[in-house]
C-alpha cells in the first residue's frame, strides 16, 4: 500500500495535519512510536495565546490559528460521539501584569506594538485588573487585558483531532518507531523504515515535536530542533479563584530568549476541573526528565507574587515536558528542499497547541498546490535564518536547493508570463 502522505508523530501537530490532509482527499497514515498524544502534547498547558507573541510571522500564524479554533471545536463536537470528552475550549482571555516599576513601561510598549498588529490588547488600571481577578496581588505596576487568549485541554484536543482524522479515513499506527528512509533510485524519499516494517508514501511529514531532529537525522537531514524542558505545578481542586490566564510580563522575555540556562516566570491559570496550573520554566538540558526541586520551588515562589492566596493551597503533582525549540524562534512548515518527498511540521516550541490548526492548513495547501491562507515563506525550511544552525555542508545543500527552487519558480513565472 502506498499512501499519499505519511505523518511521523501523533501529537497535536501530526493529528491536525493528518485531519486536514484527509479533508483535502489525500490518503494518510500516521505512525507513532508510542501512544497517540503521548509526547509533548500531553505534557504542557493548553493556552492558545496571542498575548505572548511579538509582532511578526509567529503572531500572524497565531492570529490565523485563533480564528480556526471555535469552528474546529464545533466540528469536533459534531463529528465525534457524545461520549468523547470535551476539549474544554474556553475563551477566557489573558491578563498580563508587570510586578516591578522598571517592568511597567516595556509591557505597555509591547502591548501598543501588538495593538498595531491587530491584537486586542487593552491596558487597564490596577482597579480594573482587580475586577477581572479579585485575588490578584494589588501591588502590580501595569496590566494589559487580552480578551482573545483562550485555552483547551491539550491532550484531549490532540486525541479529538486524531479521532476526527480517523473518521476521515486516516490510518493510525502506534507503538511503531520510524528508523530510516526509503529512497528511490533518484534519491527521493518515498517512505520510511520502521520497527515493524516499511511504509511507503508520496510525501513524508516529520511532526515529531522535540524529537524531530532525531527523526530527521535518521532520514538523512540535519534539523536544529532541540528539546527545551518545562515544568508545571498542579494544585488540588478548589472553587475557581483565577479566571483568566494570568502571567508576569517576564514570561514574554523567557519565550523569546534562546538562553539555555534556567528561566522561570509566573504563569497561573485554572482548569475546568478546578485545579490551578502554575508554570513555568524553560531550560535546555537535553531529554533529562528528572524533576528538579529548585525549579519547582522557584516557580511556586514567583506564583505567590501574583496570587498570594496560593500560599495556603496544596500542590497535588508536578509534570513536565520538552518543547520543540527552534534556534530562530519560528516553526518549520513546508517541504525540505534538501530531500524531495520530505516535509516538516514542527519546531513550535511553547506554542504548538495554539499553532497546530494554522500549521495544518498551510502545509495542506502547500502540498495540494492551493493558495496558503497566510504567507508561508517565514516558516519555510529553506529560510536563511536556519543556515547558522546547520553545519556548513548542510547549509550549502539548503542554499543550493533553495536557489534551484527560486530559479525554477522564476522560470515558471517567465513561462506563464507572471510578474507578481
Ligand atoms: C511545560 C510546557 C507547557 C506548554 N504550554 C503550552 C501552551 O500553553 N500552549 C501551547 O500552544 N503550547 C504549549 N506547550 C508546547 C506544546 O506542548 C508543543 O509545542 C506541542 O505539544 C508540540 O506538538 P507536536 O505534535 O509537535 O509534538 P509531540 O506532542 O511531542 O508529538 C510528537 C510525537 O512524535 C512521536 N515520535 C518521536 N519520534 C518518533 C519516531 N522515531 N517514530 C514515530 N514517532 C515518533 C512522539 O512519540 C510524539 O508522540 C508547552 C510545552 C511544555 C513542555
């Protein structure tokens, strides 16, 4: 059997892509080395944020994805049996606060730039912030309300997208690890070797989250996706006292930084079940998944600066995962010009839940020759900003391949008389 598309990885990105590929009429198989939705998509929070994105291509993708979530949730609810758990989509809004005098103006400036890019970012007074969040520490120095921020339960969202993909005919193979490429005589990628035999397909999409670098290496290309560890504390259930996603403006600096050393910032939110999630940390320690009590203590201490009442609450558990970090802070979406047949949908770092739906639409349009809903160039695997993070041979391969692609495009435009 030869599929049109083979998706490697059954996290939220692979699930979303498989679903839209199938909706476009493609025959699709998803291959997953463990259980579906068992990777990073089950190890993070489910925020769908605009508030933490600076103006630029990632924000554009987040804004586009945000427009898709309400209808997608409605479609999933209609398509899946009533017994399927809710994805807990909540358009709750975000509240970002500064806790120091020097932090106030940068937050307001950041919000003003986001506003210019179409984000609903509303600077509010402390009194107004306390109306939104009565238990917030009143000793804040600035606050911005982001009504467009929302939330899902990420594991259930990934499972629901995958279940919907199955309804559309997608085959999902679990407990099967991709180990190597199958190449045609001309060197194109036409399938993969797995721990349970060969799988053939016209296109192979790496959606393996933080393991995408390893999978790409197994298929013969270098990809600078690295794991970035994050940890979250979970309280016991309580009556709702946190109503928005509330975080310290330091969080934005942490998401935009490439620093490998530990960074923590306060991020506090309730879940539908009544627990409070307290995050988060960022640290590049490879795939070391041991809990570090110092990290957890730092996260807890910072959360108390936002919500002092949490001092009297019990923590029930902690969990953590590995964000798929890209050194140029941009997801990778599109065909890899170094290896015909290979595609990427990965590198979403701490925003893959929010960005999964937009990613799926873009890659599906690129694969089927449709007009992508937004300009895909900034996410292209052939972009120049990746070259410094590849070894020189690989960077040269990428640059040659992208120059050849540009020449082809120019030739085609000349033949068709296009001069856009
Ligand atoms: C603490 C923390 C908090 C976060 N909070 C948020 C948030 O609030 N909002 C948000 O949008 N994002 C958040 N994220 C980021 C988000 O979780 C990720 O960006 C997203 O889950 C990535 O999804 P994925 O499908 O690319 O990867 P994954 O979910 O990791 O899926 C990849 C899959 O590939 C499989 N795989 C790997 N190797 C192979 C192989 N050789 N063969 C077959 N299969 C393979 C893995 O088993 C895995 O299931 C957070 C992450 C962390 C760690």
